[in-house]
């Protein structure tokens, strides 16, 4: 049985911190699940760390569904959240419901995430009313990168901080089961966390959120183009992979890989027969 949204909400009540990670493929998702992480986000960060786009904006529903299916196949226990791509929930409520339903029905996810506060609150309410759990996402919302003017910390002025508090309350009110706070000053995250009834999940939002989310490629040291200030590298896998790949290429060129240990043998008499008839 997978983790439920009620168990996640219960964790806030028990003051038990909630770990969450992104995953985009079967093998990695399996490892994350086996590590006991209860929430896995198939983030649209897929676009940047897996597909090589400069932003998350080009990511499509079909790409997200393809990767969500793989993550679902690799997991047994974690609750899987599909990240709704740019403009797939803004054009109309019916588009939002249709695309949210695709994540659940085709992708096999148990919840969806979408970016925005007061502006998307009615959409959140309508998706939740259809029985699909929704995770909100406010602060730095990468799908609005051109409007925000870059990957910057949000909520730094009194107006912006007030707006974020209102956004969080609107999502809570609309029935979101949790809210991601991205690049929000730590004291403001703490205030929001105390104000809303559902768990806050921080990324670059300080230690007082109810949970934390990270992009898996960042914490494993796999994405080397830049390391965000909020990420801690628990491993430097890019270096390990680079060494392994160079060793492989060197051994193939030198003829030292494969040896007979990595080869298959055949029946001696059959071999003699083949040699004789050749
Ligand atoms: O797409 C993503 O990975 C995200 C997380 C950073 C919250 O939205």
C-alpha cells in the first residue's frame, strides 16, 4: 500500500519531518523508494536535468507522462506526484482537469503539483473536488521565470511577503494537501508553515518547513552545470561516473576488456565440428 495524503498531513501534526525527492526513471525511483522517502515528485525539472532544456518551459504533457509511468513502475510505497507542465492548467478549468486526470489515469500517479497561489486556487479546488490530490507550489515558480526575471529569492519586500502568505492560505483553503515553498527567506517560510494547516515542503526555504524537497541530480552531484545554493551534495556521482567511463574506454581500446570472465563459452565438440567444416 502506498503512502496516502492523510499520512503526509498526519506527519505535520506529529511534527515529523517529511523528506521528498524528485525522480524521473525506473531505476532511480526504485532506489528512492527503497530508501523510504515517502513522497516522489516527477518534477518538470526533468526538462533541465534529464532532457537538457534551459528552462522547464518546453516540457510537454507527453514527456511528463512517459517519465511518470517509469517512476510508478519502479516504486511500491512512495506517493507519486506528477508535475503539471507550463500552461497545462491555465487555459481553462477543463484543460486543467483533463491534464490532471492524465497524470492519474495514464501516468499512474497519485497526485499532481501545480505552480501559483491565489491565481490558481479555483483550479486547485476543482481538481481536488474531482478526487485528485493537489500539491501547491509558491515562491520561486520556475514556469514564470521570464515574469520573475530569473531564479531569485522571493518574498523579500513587505508586499511580496504578504502576497506569499495570502497565496499559501488560498491554496490551503482550496484543499491542497501540501505546499512547496521554493526560494523563500527562512523566517517567512516559518511564518507560513505556522499559518497553514497542511505541510509545507521547502526547497531553499530554510529548516522550519514541515518537509524538504530536492532535485535528485543536485544532491547526488550528477548535474554539474551549476549547484544551487540550497542544494547539498551527498555524493559526487558525476566524478565517479566520469572515472568509470574513461576506464571502460581505455580498457576496450587496450583490449583488456572483456576478458574470458565476461565472455560466454560453448561446447568444445561443437566448436571442433565448426572449425573442421569451415
Ligand atoms: O520540478 C521540480 O523538480 C520542482 C521541485 C524543485 C519542487 O518543482
